[in-house]
C-alpha cells in the first residue's frame, strides 16, 4: 500500500509565509526608522529642527526651479512671436516677464547652491553629536556597567568589536545614519512634489503610476541592501579575526617577535587567508542578491516610465498640454525615476550605520541581564574597622571549568598587613578580583566589617581600594599622569605625586628623564621615553601609594615586585611595611622570602588556605610554607654559588635586609 500524495496546500496557507515575510520586512524597517528618530534628538533639538528645515527647503527649491524653467520655455515662443508681430524691441512687456522669470530661476538655483554646503556642514555636526552620545554609552557600558565575565564571552567580544569599529572609522557610525535621515527629507520632499506636479499637469493616473514606480524601485533597492546587511552581520566573528591580524601585522606590539622569528610570510599568508574567508562570502552574496534584482528593478522603472511618458505624449497630442505644462511634466518625471538607485548620502549610512548602534544596544541588554542583583539601598562602604573575611568562598569562571577557589576561608585584619603566597595558579589573583568586587563568589561570601560585600555600594567600595594588578596598565601619558591616575583628585598636585614616586623608589629614575615627571612614557611621541620593566613597576606602585594618600583605605598589590631583583624586592617590602602602618594591606606574591615581615601570611594551594600565621610560626610548623620557603632559598643559594648572580650572601632571599646589609 502506498501513501497518498499530500493534498495541495490551500491558497491561504501558501500566502501565509509570504505575508509573514513582508510583515517582518516592514517591521524591521519601521524599527530602523524609530531607532534613527530616537537618536536624532541627541544632537540637540534646535540643531535638528534647523537641519530638517534646511533639507525641506533644499527639496522644494529644485521643484521651484522646474516650474520656473517650464514657464521660461512657455514664454520664449510667445515673446518671439510677439516680437516678430510688433517689431518691438526686447523692452516690451513680454520680454520683461521672460527676464523676470529667468532671473527668479537663476536666483532659486543660486540659493540652492549656496545652501548645499550648509547642508553638508549641519549634517556633519548632527552626526558627530550623535556619535558622541553613543561613544559615551559604549564607555559607560564597557568600563562601568559590564561585569568582567560579560566582557569575556565571545558573543560580547563580537558585539564590542562591531560597536568599536564604527568609532574607529572601520564602519559607518550611528551618527552618519541619524544625519542621513535628515538628508532623506530632501529626497522625499522632491518625490512628493514631483508626483503632485505630474498628477496636476498630466493626470492623476500618471501621478499614481510614477509614484508606484518610484516607491517599488526604492523598496526593492533597500530590500536588497537589507538582505546584504543581514549577511554582513553573520560574518562579525570572521571580521574580528581580520581586525586582530591587521593590527598584529601593522602595529608595534608584535614587531620584534615577527622580525626575529621570521614570521612575516606566515602573517602575510594568514592575513590574506582570513581576509578572503571573511569577505568572499560577502562578495558572493552581494552578487547573488543584487544581479537579478537590479535587472528586475530596471524593468520596473522602464515600464513605469514608459507608461507615464505615453500618457504625457497622449495629453500633448490631444492638445491638453501647453509648452509650460509639457516642460514641467518632463522634468518632474525624472525625479521618481532616480529612486531606482542607491542614494549616496543616505542609503549605506542608514543601513550599516545602525549596525554598531544595534551591537551597542544588544551589549547593553546582555550586561543588564548578566549584572548581579544589588540591594535597592546599598550600604555605603567605609574604611574597614574590624576586618575583611572570606567565608567558604568557591569560584570558577565558567560552569565547565575547574574551581579556582574551593572553600577558601581567610581573614584580613583591619590595619594589618597580610601576605598571600602560593604557587602559580593557586588562585591568588582571582582572590583579588573577588575582593575588588569585579566578580562575585559562586558560593560563600566576603564580609567587610560583617557586611556582605554584595550589599555594599560597589563604587564606594572600589574607591576604598588602592589596587595594582600584576598586569597593570602602562599609560602612554606623562610620568606624573601615570602616577596621578591612582587618585584623580590629586592628579594636579605635583607635591603629592612626587612624594608617592619617592616612596615607591621611582623618583630618581623619573627625575633623570628629559622633562622629569612631565616626560611622556612612550617612544611613540616626540621627546617620549620608555622605562625598564622594574622602573614601570615602581611607577605602578607609586600609583597605588598615591591612591592611599587620596583616601583609599585598603592597599592591594598583586605581584608588585615581579620585575624587581631580589635585593630591590626586599628593600621595597621593608619600606612598604614601614610606610603603610595602620593601613589594611594585602600583598600577593609567589616569592615566600620577601614577605616574611608581614603581620600575617596565608599560604594558598588548590584554591584554599592551607596554612596561616606569621613567618616564625609557619617555619616552626614545618609544613608547606616551610618546605617552599627552604626550596626557594636553596635555589637562590645554588644559583649564587655557580656565579649566575652575584656570589654574595646578600642575595640569599631567606635572610632579612638587615642581615644582608651586615653581611655585605
């Protein structure tokens, strides 16, 4: 037995998908215009109103010119006939009317040409003001609102790349799209005016035909462009790879390794391969989307134009049109026919300019959903008086990764120094991120004077922190600004900045620069200088110390001396502990010997505290701290004995600075 063939779908069912598709297209277009209309006021309502009025006027002036020129064509044979009949000179009333009309036409043309540059200028100002608004939103979203985990997902990175691309001029910015909406006013005012002229002069039928022709071509052109834009959006991940490789191939960041390792052929080949992989689908899709549709739209324009011209010819042949009406109609018909092409001042801008805005808005929506819930009335954060406590804290970055912290219990005494030591990967830096409120524990809690960190005002709490990560930022600014950014309120206080540099041991190196603290710390600028790794680390330390002077009450240094030698590191910690008395301080390090004078030392392994106490207690305990301490000390003694470092006892990290100085 065979299956019966499926019954044919009723006509209504066949039409339903097409109806839904059309509704989706219209909804997408309506949404675009709504977005543009909402963005425009960000440029300032008076400016937008002036720009709209200017564009309307520039749309009406060509229509006035058409009417005046048509009237000139109408008058010329009448005046010529009158002159021949009367033999009068060009001063007769007919000549006067002709010259007046011609002068008005020239005046309209001149006004149009004078106003056109103002149109471009006003449009540019509108665009830049809208872009300023969007850039402010992007900075607020990325640098303030977004949790760090929201900035680490591939989807968020794609959105940020698309949003940034517009403002790096690698794509159309939203300001161009909003300003282009004003430019379209001029086009559509001309279209409506032309339809009215054709409908009045020729016939209402001719007006309807030319309107339908113009709008059909316009709808088809923008529909094709919209489909291409959807395809372009789907390639955002590939484009981000290309942007990365382009920066890598043309920037200074990797230039040394590319040159030394001979990677140029590989970079060139990879950049070409990834570029072609990103853009070949776009090119192929563009050909597929535009070839036959453009031919079809051309046929629509040809048929519609031919029908209107036939109606125009019939009206002229039957004597219903005089020369004035014929001249006006012929010129007016051409305006709707130009709606079958892209408008260079508007179409690409309105289609692709909103791409970055939509990426920005989607990113804002993502971070809003990812942002942890906060109390309606958060507790104001103040200087810790009792201490900070981690209770049963467990944390991992994603659900499919191992636990970084796994049941961590730790107390940071208020006004005391705590050193946190452990091997690489033990979870030390993650602990700092949780303390800073950049992430929240998956389980457990962090208490500040008994209040859950989640209940504190996040910004207030972060202002209480003077925190330098091991991957601190090297700003391409002056040395004074690099330090002053630790406390923006003290940025212009040169005495405070100098004192912080002195306490961090950076003043001597910075004073020797060509312009001292006013030297730009980058060779990319005239007169700029770069610093060694150790010097940069001292600048970062000075930044943290200035933050303490600016009102922060908790000092957190993550591997603050990783680029200092052993002697400089020991000297720093001695100075650090002496100058941060009564400050709640936390020092993260994987070097056990240099934190021996901290009030309390916590050893972290596998995401939890395995030992805690002062140096003497932990050594006497003979546990993990004592083993690792002796292991590191022995390594330095062995290294010194073979001459890899100065073979003096002063380089033994197991000894205090005072002992080293006595030995030397």
